[in-house]
């Protein structure tokens, strides 16, 4: 006998009865949850008044549950009926659906799947109360609030047969999921750490992660490069799941390379006997098989009939695979001709570890609603968590541009039904950007536009791909306007309005309350109180962990060149001194080096001056927007005599690259990494302080870049910090413990003397 399988009525109905194509209308319908909720409340209020006026009893949001055993699985099915009417000794279950179609066009179809939820609830209520139960399906119009009701009477045997048939059809999936869970728990309980022994600090981190999961806490962990953070967090998460401390693990990252590291860690555990399924989710635009993404069955064979084939595709993959990477998703999606993006999301229902982007957990536009709308006993592991704060600000911010609406209006032409509505939006954005502006006023106008779009989509199935971006932009603004409070600010420029989230901590904390435990970890999560305050509702009960570097301190030569000012006003004067320092660094020992700069402009100035003074044969540079990162890194061979790469701080080479041994023996960091001065940064500074807006984000970039050098216990290397501000307490106090004993150049000391002494020791 398997463990009981819990499933909601809604999931059971939608999973078993879905069929047909994916098209833009599918996504449009699912995006109006807020409007649908408001409509439900409006209709429920009216129904209560009507029912009670005739002596009946009305109850809204009625919780129902029942159990049914089939082939060794006990199903626990639960849900919430929209409404219940009790009158004259009988009951009526009401299910409310929102629509934008004119109510006069809606006809009753007793076979439509919309009846399915109501029939399930009617059976569950009749089973427990032993009275006659009928069903009503109510269609409410989102704009007008008016509604139309259809009623069907069923015998109890009919309801029972329908309900049991759904459960039996779900048995294949429930049985497979139960087998996978049993397999995962059995092998997880007996799993040993795959490397035999722990690295220095790795066991301490693993213990802290396990404690946070067990005690339902948040953990903020700063763990330097080399400890093995990915394995420590995932191993503890896997052991916790095996013991029943959690339902799923979400391993969230901001970069593809970290997802590969998580897959590798699970691969090592699989070699040690673990059988626990994982899936890696990829952004829809990246994994789409078509040259231009259009979720339209007229143009995409993977969208056409997707729901007719996807359930067989799920069974095939889950039965055969454990670590489901992007390549695996694509292989099975092609085999079964299904949309790879939607397919991966369905596979996640049957996996215990989900490797995904931050957006899948937090972003209102991309969040995995199937998990996080209600929440669950989830474990969230947040890799490179220092990146989350700025990402979160973007997730909860939005902007509208008048030009986008006026351009689409011109493209569609006067005869198009949306022509007038687009003009209204464009005119009001222009007006609001110049005059007093109220967030909700524009929200109302954009809501009218979105409703007009939806009505047009209903009448023109499979068309309007050029309209969708502005439709989604309008919905994004409406959603953000509902969140707008004192933690936001408004940017207004001619023909442009932006709602900018200064402090996302409250919105992040709301999502965090929906899961069991959260682990924020990074090599540069410093200072920890700053990240507590900006990434959550800072709590004294949060767990904090700071781990020292596991590598010998003598392997790192950290030198501060504080005799050079790289402040913006001094940059032209600094060029000669910076060039000289970089040249001295690579002359001390032949090998591969990187020099990090605060901007492409400053990089270009120093690069050009370096070429003037020395040969360009030994230097290469990063160019803005070229996307040639792999080609650039390929130049860093083990046997290079001398190579200096000029790159931008905070860019592709500041984190996530792993050039071990002789592939990188030193970095120079020019400047203190301060973000560019901007209106947004200054508003963040006014809301918090200068440290929060500039110094802390800047020093995190510096420490990330410095962390590229020592990647293993055998590595030796140099880090050169070039800026007079590194002598100031505000910056010096942020140096990690492994930077203790650094050498500060003073007077007429020569950098080459310090470096040569290190390399010769």
C-alpha cells in the first residue's frame, strides 16, 4: 500500500480532461486571476442576497474532501466549491466561471468540462450529507458583473461514476508518482555523502542547511569559493526530503552555469545510489523549437494537439529518466511533438527537485502558479543570492511607453477594433507623464484596454501575436499597481511612466511565507544584515552562517594599491598609473590575468593607453554586446606565457567562471565597483542609505571578481585592488576574513617587489 495521494479537485479535473491545442488564448485566459477573483466575490455576494431573500441558506467557498482507494492507492481529494445553496431539503453546488463573451452568446453544454468541478463537489457533498444535490454553472461577465446560470440535475450514481472514472484515469500518474516518492525516500535515507569526506567548512554548511529545513527557518550563509556549496545544500535537502521534512526542493539560480552545477551534484548522488527525479526549467523563449515563438496551433506543430499527447509524454519520460536536463526535455518533447516549455512544467509535478530561475519562484509574470499560488511544504535553495535584490526590484517594477501603443495603433490602422482604445492609452500616458499622476487612474485605463484585447482575441482565435506584448504589458502594470505602496516610487519622463520598487523585501517575504524553509547562500553575502533586510522580513530567529575560506591563506597575495584614485573626476589622470600597475602585475610571473573595470568607457581608455606603451600581443579585451564569452575564455590556456584580459566588473566574467590552476593566476580590480550613478540608485539611497545603494552592491562585485583566482586547494594567485578608497573604513570593514594580512602599498614601494617575493616563496 502506497502513502495517501493528496490532490485537489481542480488539478484532477484539469489534468485528466484537458485536450486540444496550446494557443495565445490559453495564456490570456489564465492571466486574469485577479479579475476572476473579484467577479467571484461579486457574484457570491449577489447570490447570497437572492437565496436568503427566499428563505434559503447560502454558503460561499465551501471546503469539501473525500477519500477513495483504487489499486493500492488511497486518494485524498479536496477542494473548495464556489457556492452552496440549501433549500427545501436539497442542495445545489454552484461553480462560477468568468468570461468576456456576451452572455447572450453562451449556451449550455452539459458535456463541457466546466461542469466537471461542480459534479465532483456535488458527489463529495452528497456522499457526506445523504441529500439530493444538483449542480449550477454560473458564467459571470468580468466587465459588467452580470451573470447567467445553467442548472443540471444528476442522480447520485451518475455523479459517483463520473468522479470515480476521473480518479481511475489519474491512477497511472498517481501510481508513478507514489513509486517515485518511495524510491526517492528509500535511496535518500541510505545515501552517503558522495565524496566520502567533506571539504573544510562543507559539513558545517550542510548541517546548518538541514537545521534550517527541519526547524522551518531561513538561513543566510556566506560560504567562500571552494567549500562546495551546491553539494552541501542539495545533499542536506535530499536527506531532509527522504525523512519527510518537505515536499519538493526548488534550487534557484540566476545563471545557466549554476544549473549545470546542480545537475552535476545530483549526478554524483545518483552514482552513490540516489533515485530522485529532478527537472531543469528553461525560459520559454530559449527552449522554443520555432525560430520565432508563437504559441499558435496554426504556426506551431508542437502547440497543435499538445494536450492530447502531453500526458503520454509525461509517463514516458518519468518512467525512463531521473535527472531531466534541458536536453532531455527537448529529446522527449520532439519525440511526442509537444511544447517543450509547457512539457517541462508538467514534468515538474512528478519531480522532487526543480532547478529553475529566481523568476519561477517570485516573479508575478513567470511564477510557477501550480506550486506557489497556494504554497506548500517546499525547500527553497537560492544560489548566488547576492544577485536576487536587483532582480527582485525588476520583477516587481513595471513601465509603459506611449510610443509602443501609438506604433501598434499605426500598424493596425483605423479599421481595427483596437485602434480607438490604443489611442486612448497613448493619449493618457502622454498626459499623465506631464501632469499630476495617480497610479490607479492609468491602471483603470489599461484594464479597459486589456478587456478590449481579450474580447478581440475571443473573436479572432489564433490571431494577434503583434498585440500580445502590449496586452501583457498592460496586465503587468495593473498587477504592479495593485502592489504599489510606500516601498515604490514613480518615474515620469515625456511619454514614459515607470513604477519602481525600491524595497522588494516585503513582497519577497510574502512569497517566503508560502514555503517551509529558505536557504540564501553565496560566496559574497556580506554584510549579512544587509541581505536579511533587503531579501526578507529580517527576523531575529533567522539562522546566520559565515564560513572562512578552506584554502591556505598563504596561497593568496592580496595587495592594495591605494596611491591611485580612480574616482570619475580623476580617471584621466589615473590612466598612466593604472597601466603601469597592470604591467607590473603580469611581469612578476608569466601567466594568465584579468583586469576588471567599472565601465566599458574606462576599460577602453586604459586598454588604448596600454597598447600605446606596451605590445598588444599579450592583451585581449571584452567588447560590449558581442556575446563571445566562450571564445574569450578559450584564450586562457594553461601554457600561456603572458595574457591579460580586460573585462567589465559585474559582467559575464565576474562570477560563474571556473578557471582553475594556471588558467588564471591573478586579477586586478580597478575601482570599488560602485554602480553607475542614476536616478534609481539615488532614490534607493534616499530610501535606505548610501551603503545600501552603492557601497554594498559595489563591494559584492569586487569580492565576486576576486573569487575567480583561488578555486582549489592547490591554486596560488594574486589579487590587486587599485583605488585609494580601499584604505577607507567603509570599504576596509567589508573585507572578508580570508583577506586578512593584505599588503597595502605605501610611499615608494614597488608592486613588483611584493609580487616577486610572493611567487618566489
